């Protein structure tokens, strides 16, 4: 390894995280040999640095690696190494997060792209996966989307504007359509989705004792009740109903996140959901890198929670977590219509032979999972809109329990942007009877 690479990997070169020793020059040589088989490869050196800011990723450490090879050539990569935090690791293993992401990125995304693409325009859904291993740690290496002009938006800026949200709806509509065409190919494809993608972050019989996500959601309601007790803009009737909801909240959270719900009629149409469509799992490209008004494309990352079920899972989660306050309040119907148009376009491009879902079907599935919007308002938006701070370390473990969790939640729920956003959500859910 060159001295340049050694310096990049020393703890004092990147105080936040140190690149694991197994991700060395010989492994990078192997990765390039596998992905560039037509050319003799000799790695000259590489540099590595942590790729995400604290609070941008809770389940893994992400490194940006630049490999110099064959004298003058360069290839940028991103290595995602799953967290060794016991809570995160055990949860990830139980829901099959690693295997799901690797299979989706390696096998499904190229097929999905082929299904919906027409002519010279190639629709892309995510980064190309160049390597994956479970030894000595769950690790996935991707092409670096940042080098292709994509970047993650700042989650602390109050959400995404309408142009960004429209791109998301177009792209997830095509993704869902591709999954429907794929499943319609035959019983093997349907069986794959039914079994390998039978659940996202919640499985039947999960509760706060065995699912850290549900525990985080329950903690969110408790904190909200404590912090908002004196808010003059929050109707007392709503606060009282939320307090009464504590007894069944975790159970209802679990129910709304399940792919199969036996308490409701049959799902109108099924798709492969991304499962975690929030701002930090998206990367956008701009025609002018300095002007966010020129946003032109979006790709999704972190395909660990994919599930085969109602599209309402992705739609409700995304449209409560991603948009700016004004967009969420005024443009949800417009965005759902755009999603439906894109879904039908993708089905048409893929030669789907069955009847297309109607817009009324989309609304029905959105409403089926609308309680996810309450979960987002009480437990996700505080995280998403939290201002960056050096006071606490943002990890999944600290979000779930302990002194740090209490401190983090108090910072989150006192935020001005959060307070402005959550009140209309609660009032809307109160009118619909979802707090009862």
C-alpha cells in the first residue's frame, strides 16, 4: 500500500472513522479484476475518507474510496460497511437487510431498468453493485454516484421542494411498475417476491421488545406528549387523544407497516416497495451543480427494507417525510397523480398485459397505510428536521435508549421546522379519525 493510502486510513487522518483493515489494496485489486475483466489491472494507490456526516446514516459506515490504477486511471467507489452496534446488527440480521440489499442491487435493478427503459434513454434506479461480502463484516461496494454528479440533499433544510418531489414520484412510479411487470412473468418471480420480500422493517408478532424501530416510534410518541404539553397551537383534544393512543400505538405502528393486513380487504395491487424512502436515501443530479432549481434526476440508495405489498407503504412514508411543509400541505394530490401517470407509463413500456391500476386504486392504497403518516410525524420528522449539533452522537443505539436518546429527542422535538410541520399533520389525522 502506498504512503498516500496509509495516511488516509490512519485514525488521525479521519477522526470520525477508520477504514477497516480488510478493505486494503489487495481487495481493491480483486474488485477491479472482477469488474474490468478485459484489461490487466494493477492498483497503484488509493485514498479513503468517511462519506457521510453524523446523523446521515444510522445503520452503516460509508466510505468514499478513490482507486488509482494502471499509471493514470482512476475509479471512484463507495464502500458501505454495516454497523457493529449490537442493536443494529441483530436487527439487520433478523430482517435480512444485507442479503436483501445485495440481491436487489445486483439482480433486480438492472432488470427493472431494462423493463421500463425505451429507446436510447436508460432509466436507472440506483448505483451499480461491484462487490459484496459477509466476511469479516457485511460489506457492499458500489460505483460512486457522487462522481456521476449525484449528491444527497441537506436533510436539515426543511424538506424538498416540489421539483425534487416530482422527480421522486416519477422514479418510484417506474420502479413499482417494473416490479409489477417482473412478477407477472411467472410463478418463480412471484414466489421470489412473496418469500424474500415478505416484510420490511416489521414482521408479524414484532413488538417494542424485539424491534428497535417500534421502540423508537413508541419513544417518539412519549417525547412528543412531554414536549408539546404546553404548545398553545396544539388543540388540547388532539393532545388528549394522542395520550390515550399510547396503549395501542406500537401495535398500530406495526400493523400499518406490515405487507399483509388481515383486518382489511385484499390489496388492490402489489409492488416491490423500496421501504425507506426518505431524504437521506436519495441522491439527486443537477444540470447546474450550483443551482438546485436545475434538478434533473434522482436515484435511490439503501435497498435494505424492500417489501412486496401495497404501494401505500412507500407513498405515505415518502410524502410525509420528504416534502417541504408547503409542498406537503398543498401538493400531495398532484404528486400522487404524477405517481399514477408514471406507474402507467412504466407498465406500458414493460408490456404489462393485465389491467392497469386506476388513480382511485392508488388513493385506496394510500389511505390503507395512512397511519404511517402519523408515525412519520411523531417519530421520523423530528429526526429528519433535526439541526446538526455537536452535543450528541447520532447513532441508532442512541436513538433507541439511554441518556443520549433523551437528549437527542429533546433537541429534535423543540425544533422550529418540526413544530410547524407536525401541527397540520395532527389536525388532518384528527379530522379523519385516525387518532381514535
